[in-house]
């Protein structure tokens, strides 16, 4: 499955792009003791590698913040995912425990500093298109009780039938990863001024972590 980007969006945000990984045959569990142990290792390494002041000046995080501002999202209120996770760890708070797949790619996001998204592949209807939202479109994100009405101009991802993400910070509820998920589309989310090598490195880390704790293989 591929990801296409609308021409107008490419012109507006040169360098915008994402890497798509298809991982099949995963086994998602509520938790796993080996994964919980690994979380502790990642937390310790993260606290040794970063301070809150360093996060403010890191070019990778600034690139995502800049993109957020340009798409109308205040990054001081809605932090880019990797930065938000690292901030939690630095403040002594564990990452939310969702399931072994989501927890694994959240750890990969912490280590790589790159936001990741994942979709139940069997819940998608076709290839993905990244585009600007139209005014009045509805979107139901994970754990949202009712849809939000988009104002138009937001960067969204659709599968031909429905919106699956407001890019790169909120995924749709009906394509989320659950304990029944067997096949996954993993998205390594780039923005302008994030190089391809950085995204490639993040994709390798993500694939390593999710297959270590959930099995499966890259298709």
C-alpha cells in the first residue's frame, strides 16, 4: 500500500513526506513482561540523553513544532508525539499502556525522536492520500466521544472512503490497533526539514521493536 501526497500540499510544504511499512502476522497482547522490562531500559537511557531545555532547542523537534504552527495546531498545547513522550519520561511519568504494538512503536518514537502512526491494515479500504481537509469534514479520533468538524486546510490522510488521520498527530478510532489486529500499516511521519536518512533510521527502529514484541514480518 502506498501513500500519495496531493500536489498542492507538496507545493505548500516542500519536503513533506512519510515512510509506509506494512507489517503482517503480528500478535498484539495487552502487555508483555519483556516489553515492560525494555520500557525501563528506554526510560533510563532517555533520562540520561535529554533535559527539558535540550528539547526546546533540538532541530528535529523544532521542525515538527514549526509544521504544527503552519497547520494551525499550537505545539505548546498539543505537543508533537515524540517530544510529548520524551517529556513524560523526563518528568518521571511512564508512557500510556495501550497494548504491546502501540507501546512498542511509542518506544521507537522516543528513541528515534520521530512521530509514528499505525493503522489496522484490514480496516483500510485502499491506498492512502495525504491532502488538505475540506471545510465541514468530520473526524473521529482515538478515544473521542464525538466527531470534530474540520475547518478546512488541516493536513489529513484518507483511505479513499474515510479520514484515518489528522497528520501527524491524531489517528482515527476505527482504524486503531487492537488486540484483534493482525496486519498493520506503520507510518513514519516526516515534515519539512526532516531528512530522509532520519526517517529511514526511525523506520528501522520501529520495525525492530514491533516485531521483537509482537512478531510478524515486513511485507
